[in-house]
């Protein structure tokens, strides 16, 4: 039996209605960055932004161009740490959550 909608569409739909799922997506993106998997982190962060605030609104909130933000998180994008952390800070404020790093051995 074929799927009626894509996995990505289902994830975006869930993120729009489930705040806990949104928080977990944001946390997963940051965990990927911290683990050195920048590519996966950018994909997850891009999906999170598309499902929530959108690039146009994020551009207004950060003072960056939406095309610059999309390029930064694209497959060939290489965001500077200050730009990446500014995005994360804005997304945390919008989500009304705060991520913390916990060392694990």
C-alpha cells in the first residue's frame, strides 16, 4: 500500500501541532552540530524552521536576508558560529525554551 504523504510532510505537520516534538527537533539539531555532524544538523534545523517560524519571519527577527539563511543551512552552506548561534538563540526565544548542554561519558 503506498504512503499517502511523505515522511517529511508528516514530520512538519507534527511539529506544527506538538511543542514537545518541536523542542526535540531543535535539541536534535544542536546535538548533531556538537557531535560534528553539521550536515544532519543543518537538515534538521532547516526542517524545524520550515515547520515553525519560516525563513522570512526568521530573517526579520535576525536582521539577515531569508536567502542568506536558506543558503547558510543548505547542503553547501557553511554558517559562521556567530550566525548559527544567533539563529539558535532566536529559535529558543520563539519556542520559549532553553537548551542546555550536559556532559555524558
